[in-house]
């Protein structure tokens, strides 16, 4: 695949925006991608479309998406990864403490990291490793519980760190779950687990699929909305952006 990028600038509805143009042999039709990094017009190599014409056609949508990502970026926590800082764990803010101890642990009001381990690495790396380890334990426990309740069988669990995706379920039954969910409330974690397991019974997001989800998580709409409204709070560091 050959790709060529050029930074350009245009005015949409009185607003100046910068955008990239990407020519792709894999693209079958022109499209506009907007994410936290900016605006990209993707054009098939054989197409003669003027990218700016497509942007003008979709101007309102592009500007709305840009504004939503600007608000998202403003909500991202500015973390320094120092003792005394507060990090969410299972939906509750807890103070980060670095102490002489035989192991890492979490209490009602604190995440306690073993001082000797931090000294050999960094707070950020040790804390992420702590979250990942707890994520595997909790996700396995909840997936095993709900798989039995829902009469389905999954293959294995992969711990992932995707920017905007919280879960996935492959055709082979592998559950991909984002470790940053450990910062969300327990019921939100359960919703994502139920959502992905439901795909083992209904692959698409049909009415039947949502009926399955509702059976095992009657408050799924509220939990999905929580993720939509609070996803920026679950950003661990700038590497997630």
C-alpha cells in the first residue's frame, strides 16, 4: 500500500482547520477520519476527488467531531505519577502511596506500591503493571461467572490498552478487554464483560443482541452512557492519546 500525506488548511463555516490528505490503495471510497489527533481525508488512489470539497460537504459533522475531541482532551487528567496523587480504582479515587511492604495492595482509600519495586523501575510502569495484573484477575473472575450464567464458553482473555475500545470478542471466542476498565466502577466492568460474551450468542448488535445484554445487565444503557461520559477519566497517561 502506498500512502502520501500532506498537511493542508481550509476554512469551514468560518473556522480554520488543518487536515491531512492520505491516498490509500486499500480505500474503496473517500472518507473523513476525525480523532483526537486531527482531521484526515482518506482518498482512494484512483479517485480524482478534491479533498476540500468533501470537507465542505461534511463541514458541520467535522466541526462537531473536532469540538467533542477538544472537550475530551480538556478532561484528560494531568497525571504526574507521584506519591500522594489520586488514581481511580474500581470507580473510587484512592491515594497513591509508595511504602516499604512485601507486596502491592489496594485498600479502601489507597493504592500501595512496594517501594523496592518502584526503585527498580518507575511509578508509572509499576502502577500500570499493578492495574494490568488486577485486571486479569477481575476480568477472568467476571467472565467465568457470566459465561456460566449466559451458557456460553469463551476461549481466553487478552489484556489490551486500546485508545477508545473497551472490549472485543473474536470469532474464536477470545475476549479482548482494556485494562483501564479497572479504573471504572465494578458494574461498568460487568457491563463490558456481558456485552462481549453476548456476541458469542449473537454476533451483531441486533435487537436480539441487546435483549441478551439487558437480561444480564438491566442497567446496561446507564453503564454504556457512563463510559461515554467518563472515558477521559480513564486515560492513564498521554501515551493513551
